[in-house]
C-alpha cells in the first residue's frame, strides 16, 4: 500500500448557490479552502484553517475523505508527483464573520456551484468536489 505523505482538510462553504474558492498567493491556483492537519485532528485543523484562510467561523459537518494524488511538484511541502494525501472534506454551516483572504490566500470568490469543478486547478480537489457535492445542505 502507498504511504500517506500528508493529511489535509478541505472546507466547502456554500452560500446562495455559490461556493467559496480561494486563489493561492503562492501559485495562483484555484482551490478549495483548507490546508494541512499539522498534528491536529481533522476537525480542529478545519476550524483553524477556516479562520486562517477565510476569516470566517462556522459549524463543520464531516462529509467524508478521499485520497488525492499530487500531480505536480509541491515544493512548499516537499512532495512530488504521485505523493498521496488523505483529504478530509467538511461542509461549513452557518458561516459568520467578515470574509477576508489570509494565510497564503490572494483572493476569495464565490463561484456558481455549477462552475466550481471547472474552476478548481487540481484534479484531486475536482474529484472531491464531485464526490461530496450532492451531500451539501
């Protein structure tokens, strides 16, 4: 079995038929807000990443997990193509606060739900979005 090299959380934040997509300040890639668990439980990491990347707070509802294969070199985390990450997906309910990009996020935008998959840069995130989209409240 392939070793999991990193665990991450992905935060699906939907409002009025649109989902929040972050633009990475480092690479310009379009991504689902979230990041590494950094030794925390997935829920704790999700709560931390929600605040760090979006400025929002909310209730996290666990949707499931997938294994994402890295398709490009990720120098920031020392991972190369073919590395495997376990990604825990959460829906953020009742989000409150002032939305503001932070922690390596250049921009936050609300994208119509039917355009999210085409907007996301990474195949693993597109796969996760497809898998969990129908579970969103």
